[in-house]
C-alpha cells in the first residue's frame, strides 16, 4: 500500500493574487508533505485575476508542464464560469465555486464579502437568509467540485457569535444543497469553519476538501488545521476530496 498524502486543493500564484510562481508554490507545498494544486482566481470581478476565456486557456497552458493539480476559483456572481467552452472545462482537475458577493434585493450590485458595511436596515438574520438563497443557487447551477470557504461572510458580520449567524436550519440548507449537487465542503485554513457545521456536512454525506487558500510562502500547503478538523469530525483521510481519486464533475 502506498503512503497517503493530503492534497491542498486551493492555493494562489502570481497568475492571480498570490505571491509565488507555479514552481515556487509546488516546492513549498511538497516540502510540507502535501500535494499541490494551483487554484487561481478566474473571474472578471477580482482585481488580480484571469479575466477572459483566452486568459483561462493561457492559464491552463502555463500549468500543463508541471506536476500539479489544475484547479481554478470561480466567483458565483461573475459570468466567466458560464462562458467557458467544454475544451477548457475538461482540462481542469477540479473547479472551486466561491460566494464572494451576494445578491441584495433592490441593490444595483451584489454585496461583496470584502465590503466594510452592510446596507441600511439589513439585520444579520435577514442577510443570512439572502446568503443561503445564493448558496443554494450556486450549488444548483454552478458545475464545481468544491465550495470554497463555505463560511466566508461580509466583513461587518465576521465577529458576531456563530450562533447568531448560523442556525440549525441554515446549516441544514447549506449541507443539503451541497449533498444534492455532490459538491465538496472546503475546510479552509484561511476562513475557518466552525466544527458543528463541518460535522453536519460530514454526517450528511458531503465530501470534505482541504484548502489552505494560501497566497504566500507561509500559507500555501498549510492544511494542518483543516486536516485536524476533518479527522475530528470522523472523516477518513482517503475519503477527503482528491481530484485524482474522485474525479471532477466535468468528466464524471
Ligand atoms: Zn475566495
Ligand atoms: Zn482563494
């Protein structure tokens, strides 16, 4: 039996907003005993990102010579993922879907997770209901393998107690949507989920995925926390999402 090594399914290079070249990322991640992926931002709505179909083609061409999983992080609210031709789709080992902005009724633009204010009158509970509406749409419509950082929320909400944000009903909606769509739940080292939700996902039969969401030398391949939490909720190491074992929805 060959030794098992975890795979970091989510990390960035200088092709989007990361600090390392592809080669540097691979060396750094491997030095930690972790298998590397590159999953750069492929979105017209991230400042430093690959923003066009032609750009995605060049991105995949750049990754091709390396022994590295070819991922990509797509924004739900951005149209690029919908426009990808099939010949590019099948070249990814895995794709990640991210809820980086949420539709707010009456607003002209979706609310970014990185905006510093909530719209007037919007309570945390009202926001969370809209957030789950979009997460359900993402799961139903977006052909991705992994939901990135499932607990990333707008900046003004991030310091609220978990129980004021996540009710049992909201958590059930999220894990049911992922289960139905066969999308893995990322345990992000960067935006760390609470254990109750990870356990709920695992108990529901949702596959777990490990992601550093690393952008720097110190961050890429750092999946100690995600791996520890996966173990704590009872996931078998070999059941953790691995594109080379479990495949991608693009070709399944
Ligand atoms: Zn992200
Ligand atoms: Zn990311």
